[in-house]
């Protein structure tokens, strides 16, 4: 059985806004705000057998709960990969590059403001802070994983404006 380790609450549901908030489990079992999260906008196939499904490498992943497996291979260092993601693969929470370039993963980022004027994509600060956040996630994981049986899990949810509630399709893939 999985245990909830990280929560991502997206600012909007099925929109071009890629921002959210990332929360992490404390050693006391509560959740605390860790940082902002950044993902690609919601993009779907418009026709064919995959119509309505999220586009590989071009879209965020659907809402839901996913077991996590730590990885340390490759140039991104320690990171966690989402398991059982349906038609999507290699979806990870990993450090941001200064360019903020991603292919469907979730980046932990930390800013005092999220405006385009403040972000300045290409700034070394983006990557430096994200590497520090991944170290914090790894330290928390190592402090918690022996206390629980099963794999850690990530829950992705979204803030739903009231006027959209009737149109919500929680089964989008």
C-alpha cells in the first residue's frame, strides 16, 4: 500500500497555466508548503484513437495519485518517477534547468513571485534553487521511507473554479 508523500495542487484545471503549489509530508505526518511547481499546459490529442488524451512530452499529466520510485541515474541527479501513468512514461519530479524546459515532468521551483518579469528564464538562480529543493525532498524521503510500508505517492489535484464544476471530467487521461 502506498503512503502519500507529496501533493501538487495546480492553480487551474485543464488550462494553459502551468503553475501549482507543492506540499510535502512532515515527520509529524502533516503537510507543509514546500515550493511552487511548474508543469506544461494541458494539451490533448484532437483526433484519432488518442483523442482527448494528454500529449506525450507536450502536456502535463492528469489529476490523480501515483506511486513514486526514486532514481539517481543520469544527469538530473536524484529524482522521483511517477509509476502507472497510463499511456505516459518517464514522468518525474526533478530539478529545473535554468531554461525551465520540460517534457511533461513536474519541476519544483521557488520564487517570491511568479510573474514573467521576475522569472527571467535562463537565470542560474532557477536551477540552483531547484537543486536545493530536490535535496530537501530527498532528505525528507530518507527520513520517512522506513516508517511506512509500500511506496511513497504523489497526489495531483487542482483548484476548481465554481463555475466549471459542472464541466469537470475527472477521468481525463
